[in-house]
C-alpha cells in the first residue's frame, strides 16, 4: 500500500502566503503525475496544479502567476507555494498522485482559509 500525507494548511490574511507539502510513503515503485486539487464548501473538487515526473507543470487559470508547484522525486514529495492569496482560495486542498502498481491516490486534505 501507499499513502499521501499533506501538511501546511492554515489561516492566512488576504495577500499572504502558505506552503503546502505532500509526502508519499509506502511500497512505492515509481510515481507519475502529482498534483493539487481544492474543494470549497458546496462546490466540486477542482484542479489547482499538476506536475509530471519530468517537472512539467500545469496550472488552473485562477492561480496562474500566484501559485507554484514543485516536486522532489528523491524524497517523493510535492509542494504548492501559494502567494498573493485571496479569500476565494479558501478550500480544502488535496494532494493526488499516480503510483505505478497502485494507481491514483488522494491525501486526506488540508484546510486553507484566507480571511482578514
């Protein structure tokens, strides 16, 4: 089995920054795409950013220029650096990864609240 554990969420004022981390562990053979998704209350879960094993990244339009996704293949981690946060960024943020052998896995989610 494998698992993903997120950390780094919290409460931040508008314009502030947060850094989310996600660590994969378990019987890992290799990891393909990794990404971050978010779900606000009463809304569907939406893509925020993804990154391939080769480092190619993709961002949703609302976060382009403000968020940066990165990964460390040696440590099996993915990080989302969030700057210039807005109240509309408030959501539960989920890490997702594709594991060879195991398929897609999700983390448990971490709350991000942007409020003054």
